[in-house]
């Protein structure tokens, strides 16, 4: 149960940050960073106790003892609900990403947030707690708990510190996720009841529920419950409408967390739960899911091109990029899933960086409107160069993580649905178009002498450079990440063949 | 009457003695502090006896059956009544006029609620209902200089009287068919060969049962404010003094539900398709009407009124599903008892907070603007209200979530897919107005002119309730086991 | 067969009920059909031997009258319970006696309360109350 420490550290960190505000203004930011660092150290300490070969050995999905870390304690025996936390390569990657982007979001909000700083930091920390909980909870009800609980601080982040239309955006975000979450809860309970009727005892544990012999029609309905729950969060076409509003209205740190981590919980759920729990139903459904994914890729790109709002453009580009994840998951071969996982990490970094730039621009210029920008490179060369880099990464330039991810997904998809792979690769071209439009209209062009905002601070630069290095490493040595997730994906794809 | 009888009745006797002492004290020495003190002591004594008899299962006269389940309900009600007392003291202490009798009426209404919970006889059902009702008329009209509260009281009086009449007529018809008023005999009476409910039973029996059950359903739906019998709820909640809004929304409704639950389970009414169909329709309409009408409310009391309509719609799902799960419908008890307890604590936090704001300003403050900026003015109480609202919305870690989990589980096992989809739609709509309240707590405090300076007992009560709601949400196992073993 | 018996036993009640309805409807119906109608200026006045109304009919009654009426109802109802007990005095024995003692005790407490709070003071209460609030 040492994984519990991770959650406790982050949760207490949030409370401490809230209290810290009363002692000194600005103290809460340091407290947040400190507690994220402590959490990272405790994660490292946990990992150092695991013998190295375990990381490379393929686990058996149904056997928790073969996972990296596993712990279980009874929680509500009445319904067989347990406090079950486990870690494998896939969740490890995402937990690390979460901690890293958590620190980035704290830095992103460093100067931006004036009022109620302590409560702001507390909400960031609690969102991180929820997200990490989602990645390591292997009891379905516990998973659902974290899934819902992370919404509340996120809602507050948008509703309190958001921009002009915050109330509506925050509400939309919450209602979309909550209603789809309830569908998922219904599906979980239905699944657990059928397994109970077969086994004779209640259990919501992932490992018990994997062995379900559902009839195909019922499995389809339950699978759809899970699929909708996760696809809304991903967001997949046509459930993406909450995303542009939420991303645009959220404060910078909120956007970073939303785009960088929260969306990944949906993808994680698809890989971890939807397909392994209902393999047959997923096979039958895969063509539709892939069609939705391909539509998302193209549709998101087209909408992104039409935007004049910096953040909204990046938000729609997320819809497009997350379409690749849907493609990768439902193509269900090792290559495509690797691509999807890679996309999670690479997109997390590149979009977080872009939102941070967008936030910095908004903080300096008080607008997100691309038409009011232009020629900013002159006054902010460092920010301009970084923006150029991350936009290039986001459009999938070879040498950076996003390229590897999208290439793997398309290569994997080509083996299964060659035509859809061709259509989706159009997303790469449109991606280039809107990305270049973004950099042209904001940083390039004739310099405007009335706009002389200050450049990035040293602290912000350090965060940006860290993300930059990360993306390059992912692009040049993708094997580092692939090796961590490879055993899990091998296990999944060998046990379940679509 | 034996010793056990007296022991079983001890909570009711404690309240009756307390009420008499209060009468004498008010007659000779009017002192609000003293009155509050005696009331609290009365409730504590009652709680003591209730905890003492948690394991007792005893039929005391045909009227009352004391069993662990109803004792559990009574504990919840008396606890809430005790908290209502603290809140009421703050509310009344700066108001003009004679305020002492308020507490007397609170004690009497609580006594009515316990009688209702213990009722196993249609006579004690009516007795408890009316004892509670009559005390409540007085309580609602207590600030009698206020037009709103007079209007609310008269509305409640007339409509409640009409619904009691419908209920009585329904009971009379039930008596005409079965020849008994005692719950267990109702079952055997309905199952007797000359009635033998079913398609081949005599025509007159079927007609009388139809009419009787329709009247009883209507009467009880009025008391539980299920749509379409809900019209009075928002007006009465809005007009009542804030602590009494809490009493109406929690104890009064809870007691009626507890008694109905017992009538339903012992009488095995789930065997009557008419009643189950009726309940299904009531549940669907209540969920939709309650949630939709709550959307545009600016007054928090009205909002809570509509939300309570929706919540009792959710609760009915447990009753409807119970029949298909177990032959005797006993499976309805555990989920609905848990849900009800969670709902009561949760709602009392919200109404208690409104009462606290109203007491701090010495007027009725229940508008959205009155809680504006609460997060920055009083973070602790804002957190309490947030927990309460999230629990009403059914977010995990709160009692409301476990309640929803139960309802979902019942619905799925019974295959009530229509009701479940309505439940999901309703919850989706519900989130909107609960979040609206949370959002207005986070806005700029300068837009609100009301202050909040609660006294220590009120703060402690609200925090206790919040901890209870969180406890029921985080560690539900003990209560689940208690309810499971005792049904 | 038993069903039939039960049905027959309740049948006369329905017949009786129906007969009443029929009778009343006939009386009212015939009167309205055959009755003579005349609209003069005295039609709406009370019957000849009555007294012609003076002033508005909506006068304010003193609230004390209602109080007296309520007290009458309360104390009258109490005697009903005590009568019922008195009739079955020997069958109920000491249990019944104790129950009635408690009943009367509670009544006495209520009476003391009413007395002390000035409900029994005819016409004075409203003045004292006014004094207290002012």
C-alpha cells in the first residue's frame, strides 16, 4: 500500500498550501513544489525497491502479483469494494507525467494568480491527487471515486480563476464528465452484479472482473457505458464540445493540467478498462470507434484552423491529437498502442507548453486574439523561439516525440484499416497548416512597437526547457518510454486479440 | 404494560416529560436560554434511551413496534432535532415577541416523528402524523407578523388537512377490505380467500383496493411532496422560518418515509402492480419536475424544496425495485434507510447554514446573493455547504454517493432501466443547480450585503453534520452492516 | 360463495346511498323545473318575517371569542376520554387508573400554562400582550 503515500502526500500538500497562504503571500507556491518533489522522491524510492528485471518482464494482466506494485485492503466488504492500488509500466509513465506537469502548472501560475493563491494551489494539488488516483486505482469504484473527485477542484480552478466566461465553461465541463461518469458507474455496477451472480460474491476488483463471461449483447451495452465515459474525457468526436470552452476559460495552470493530464485519464481508461474487460464487444465496436477517431483527427484540425483565439486553437488541436489515441487503442496491435501511449506523453508535454505560452501572452497582452498579436518575436525572442519549437513538435515534425507517436499509430492502424490510416494521415497535413498559422499570426509578422511585453522569467524558462528536452529525448530515444510500457502492451495484446 | 414496554417507550416518554416540563417552565419563568437548555437535555435524554434500546425488538401494544431499524431512524431524527434546537436558539434570540413556545413545538413535532417511525398500526400512523403536523403548523406560522410565513402556514394547514383526509379515507377503505388496522393483519387480510388480490378476486375487492391505494398514495405523496403533489413545498419552505425549513425537509419527510417504508414492507404492497405502477409514475415525474424546476430558482430554500422532491423520487426507486429482488420486499430497507440518513444530514447542513445567515442578519436571507463570497468570508462553513451540495449531487466521498450507489445497485438488479435512465438524466440536471450554489460562493464577497457570524454551537453542529456526511461516504461499512443485520 | 355473501351484505348500503342521491336530485330537480321565478326588488332580501340586514356583514369579531370556542372544544373532548374510561372503570383496573391520572396531569399542566400565559383573562390578554411587545 505504499502507493497510498503518493496520494496522501499530494493531498496534505494541498491543505498545507492553503494554510501556508496565511503566513506569507507566495509561500503556498513553494509548498506545492515541495510536496510534488516529495511525492516524486517517494515514487522513486518505491521504484528503487523493485528489482530491475521486473520492469522488463511481461506481466500477466490477471495476476496482480506480476505487476510492479500492488496493494489491496478491504474498504466496503458489503459490496466487495476494496482499496486496491497497483502500478505497472503504463500507469508509471502517466504518474511521472502527472507529477512533472503538476510542477509545470505550479510554475505557470507563479505570477498569474493574485487572489486566493493558497486555495488555488490547494486545488491544483487536489486535482493531481485525483488524477494519480485514477492512474493507480484498480478497484472500479475506487477508480470512479478518483475520477469524480478530481472534477471538483478542477471545477473550482476554472470557476474561480477562469476568464470572462468561466461560469458557463466550468459548468459545461463538470456536467459532461459527470453525466458520462454516471453512465460509466451504471456500467460498472451492472458488470459487477453479473460477475457476482456468476461467482457468488461481490467484487469490484479489476482482476476479478476481467474474467467475465458476459453475453455479447449485454457486454456491448456495458462496454458502451465505459466507452462513453472515457471518450467524453478524451475527448473523442462527437463528445468534444466541452473541451474548447473549458480550456479557453481556465487559468493557465488549469489549461496545462486539463490538456496535459486530465485528457490522458480518458485514454488510460480505454486502454486499461474498456478493451480488456470487454474484448469481444470491443472487436465489434472497433470500426465505429476508429471512424470516430479519424473524424476527430480531421474535424479537430479543420476547426482549429478556423479559430482566432490562441487558446481555442490549441484546444481544438488537442481534439485532433487525441483522435490519434482513439485510433491507436482500437487498432489494438502492439505498434498502435505504443503510438497511443507515446502520444499521451508527447502531447502532454507539447500542449502544456503551448498553453503556458498562451497564458503568458494573455497575462502580458490581456488578449488571446491572434488578430491583435503579431511581431511579438521582436520583444520576446525567447518565448518566440520556444513557441516555434513546441508548435513544430505539435505538428509532428520528425525528431520530436509527437512524430514518433503519430507515426506508430498510423503504422499500426495501416495493418488493420489501411484506408482509415490514409484518411487520418490527412490530419498531419492539416495539423501543419493550423500550427503554422498560429506561429505566423502571433510571433511573426511586422513588429508592433506598441507591444513590448517582457520575456519569460528564468523560472518559466527552466520549466519550458525541461519540456523541450523531454520532447527531444522522446523523439530521438523513444525507446526509453517504449521500454517502460512495452511489457504491459505485450501482455495486453497477447492476451486479447481483436 | 411490562417493564420492557416502558423501556421500549422510554424515548417517547422522555420527550413527553420534557414537553410537560417546558410547559411549566414557560408558564412560570420565561427565559429563552433556560428553555433551550431544557429542550437540549430532553433530546439528550431521549438519545440516551434510544442508544440503550438499539438491540431491542419489541411490540409494545398493537400500535408501536420498537425494532433496531426504527430506533436507528429515531436516533437520526432526534439528533437532527437537537441540532435544530441550537440553530433555532441563534435564530430566535434577537427576535422580538415570545419565542419560548417554539421549542415546545419542536419537542412535540419530534415526538410525532418518533411515533410515526414506530407505528405498526394505521391509527398510530395517523396519530404520529397529526401530532407532527399540528406542531408544524404552529412552527411555520411562528413569526406571525410575517405575511410570507402566515401564507405558508395556511397553505400547509389546508393542503395537509386535505391530504390527511384522503389518507384517512384510504385507510378506511383498507379497513373495509381487510377488517384490520394492524400492519401485519393487513397482509393476511388482503391475502385471505375472499379478497385474494389478483385477477380472479371479486370485483368489489379490486375496485376498493384500487380506490384505497390511490387515496393512500396521494396522501403519502403529499406528505413526501412527490410530484404532482408537490405544489405546496417551495412556498411553504420559503415562508417558514429557516430552522423549520430544515425540520420540514429532513425530520418531517424522513419520518413519513420511514413509516411508509414499514407499511410497504410489512404489508407487502410490492405485490400490487397498481401500487408499484403508481410509485413508478410518481418517481419519474418527481425526478424530472423537481430537477427541472430547481434550475431557475434564486431562493435557496425553494431550490432545496425542489431538490428534495427529486431526491424522494430517487428514493422511491428502492421501493419499486425491492419487489422484484426478494419475495418479501425486505431488500428495500437497507438502501432507503442509508439514502434517507445521508439525505437528512446533508440537507440539514444546507438549511442550517441558511438559518445561520438569517440569524446573523436578523431577517430571512435565503437568496443566492446571500451566500456570495462565502468561500472567502468563512471558508470553514463554505466547505461544509460545499460538502452538503456535493453530497446532494452524489459525488463520491459523501453519503450521497453511497446512497446513489445503493439505488443504482437496486435498479440494476431489478432491471429497472427506465428508472435508471431517468435517474441519470435527473442527476445530470441536478448538478447544474448545485454547482450554481457553489459557484456563487466563490464570487466576489462585495456583492453580498449579508454577514455571517454564527455562534459556536451552530458552527460545531454544522461541522459535526459535515463530518457525519463524510464519514457515511468514506467508511459506510458499519452502518451498512447494522442495517443489513437488522432487517 | 363467501365472496357472494360479502357482496350481498354491502349491497344494501350502496342501494341506500343511491336512493338518497336519487331522492335529493329529484327534489331539487323538480323544484328548479317547475318552480315559479319572479325577479322583483325584494327577491334578494331575507324572508318577510326576517329582519332586514344593516351594515356590512364582514364585521371583525374579537379574537377572544375564538379562544373561548377553542377552549370549549378542548375541554369538551377531554371529558369524552374520561367518560370512556369511567364506563370501563372496573375492567381497566389500576392500569387504566394510572393512565387517566397521567392524562389528567398533562391536562392540568396545560391548564396551568394557559392560565399563566393569560389565555383565560377575558379581554385583558390583548392589552398585556401589547404592553409586553411595546
